[in-house]
C-alpha cells in the first residue's frame, strides 16, 4: 500500500469544503428555500401546506446538523495518515543508515581481518561480526516500522477517501431535498428524500468506521509484533556489542613479527 500526498491534500480540502457547504445549507440554503416556498401564492392560501413546508425545513436542518457533527468527529483524526507517512520516511532513513553500517563492518569486507594476527584479530573479528548482526537487527526493526507506518498512512487515506464519497452522495440528496422544499408542494417529498439520503449515509459511515476499526486492529497487532522484535535481546546481549578501542590493544601485524599494535 502506498500513500499519495496529492490525493491526501485533495481529500482534506474536499472534506473541509463539505463541512462548509453543510454549514451554509443550515444557515442560508434551507432558510432561503423555506422562505421561497412560503411566498408561493398557493402555499400562502393553504395552512396545511405552510405547516408542511416549515416541518420539512426543520427536518432538513436537523439532518444537516447530524451529518455535520458526525463528519466533523471523523475528520478530527485526518492528520494522522500524514503523520504516519512522515514517520515512515523517518524509519526508512534510519534503515538506510544502519544497513549501510551493517555492510561496512561486515567481517568479510574488512581489510584488517586479512592482515591482523593474534588476539586482536580474533577479538576484532568476533566484535565486528556481532556489531554487523546488531546493525542488521536494527535494519529489520526499522523496515518493519516503516512498513507498518506506511500501511497505516495508506489505510487512513483510503478511509477518508471513502468518507468523502459518502459526503458527495449526501450533498446530492440534500440538493434535491432543498429544491423540493422550495417548490412548496414538493415539501413532503423532500422529507422522504432527505430521510433516505441520511439513512444511506449513516449506514455507509458506520460501515466505513467498522472497516477502519478492523484495519486499526490489524495494525495494532503489527505494532505488537514490532514491540516484541524491539524487546528481543538475542542480538544485543548486555547491550550494544563492544566497540571500545582498548579491546584490540594486543595484536601483531602480519610480516611484522610479534610487534604490538599501539593506540594513540
């Protein structure tokens, strides 16, 4: 799974616009449609139609407030996918560093192990081997963290993209309901329309949230496994492998008799 910054920015803007449009409908569009309907000649002459228009207007506003609150609550976490994406990049950078170190201190790549003799050569071989293994372990942990973060970011983007589709569908139903309300005689139809639209939107939102919850559960499992990997000390017995220079203070160099290796 991948995370696309352009798509994310678009989803954020569109969800913000949705909330503004719903707010505008509550404050302007629905009251305006109600006023237009009540000014129609046949509506002014029939009290029952006037009541229907007012009831329908109130119901549409009620539904708009409901959807606004639900989407607003969901949108509170919209920055999380982006933060996960950034952290994924951070872990990728860490992985690049530690795997480079792993290769550089691999005993097979070290010239010293081809020329040193004696205790220092053996000590250095042992230490560089364990240090290379430790770096490799850090690389594995970093890669798992990077992968888990990226999956969280991509999953979060997919969730909010799905919510945006639901919001677009609701706006279509809302526009029809407002038009029906403004016609006066179509006010009862507007109630049925907005009720069906809100019911469908509610079902879709709960489905999306349920799917997202399941995805979060899988990621929680992934992070639990990552924590277990971090707690595995098999490559770090007693801490990071010895890297102190004095460990190699006793050595002889090939072709140089038994001269000691001196550190300054």
